[in-house]
C-alpha cells in the first residue's frame, strides 16, 4: 500500500467528486490548488457544467479518461457508494478529504486492491511533500 505522499507523487489525473463552484469551500480551493501545481483535475459534479473553468462530468462512470486518484469531497455516508464506483472504473486509489472517515469505504477499497487515504487533505499533503507537477 502506497503512502499518501507516494499516491500524490505518482498521480497525474485526479477526479474530484463533489468539486464546488463556491470559492470559499475547500471542495473548490483544494482542487484549484492542485490544478495550479500541475495536476490534471476532472471535477465530478452532476449539478454544474464547470468548476474553475474545467468541464465537469456527472459521475465517475462518465470520466473521459482513466484517472490515477479519486478525491472525495462528500459526506462519509456517500463515500461508500463513491468508492464502489471508483472500484468499478479501476481507479488505483481513493482519497477521502479531511473529516471524512468510513470503515465500509476502506473495506471496499482494500478488497478492490485500491490504495486508500482518509481524513487527510490533498493540498496539505502536497505542501508538506513540496510536490508539484510543474516543470
């Protein structure tokens, strides 16, 4: 199982489930920071057409390309189904943002052979590891 730092360092494309248009929400500011540091971000939100200028897709099944990581900004109760969907598209890793913890989601991810991180912030881990995709 890879560490949070390894997952981020090895990821290039991140699907962000629950990405928000509201600039005051972490579900907007965190993926935007990752985008600015060189990761390709695909927002997953069935209620809006775009987030930070990037076209959204309604579900993980609608992703136009494979992703390296599924980042989840949804309540723990929703995380279980999202992790099931991530397993269905063969995502190699799932990441539940700060404050989101789910024993059932962890079990599903582990059984599917996915790397799993919970209750951690992508942007904090990126900063701590001084990670960037910019050349």
